[in-house]
C-alpha cells in the first residue's frame, strides 16, 4: 500500500493536482482530479502487478 501511495503522490505532484485515498471494504479507492492522472496510476498498478478495478 505504501508503494501505491508514493506512486499516487508522485503522479499528482507531476500533474500539479490533488489526490485522495478512501478506504473501502475491499482495498482502497485512489481518486485523482483528472482522467490522465488516473490513467497513469492504473498503468502503474499494472506495472507493479497490483490488482485493480478501473471505476
């Protein structure tokens, strides 16, 4: 989880946007202010072989 938080922070900082994380029953929701940052984060999840749902 720490790796994903660091990656989300890096992506948001590069895009100069805010992001947030919300705990869920299963996992967590990473929320970004724009679709491009979200797309980049999904790509990172795939690279780290982390299960994800693009909602």
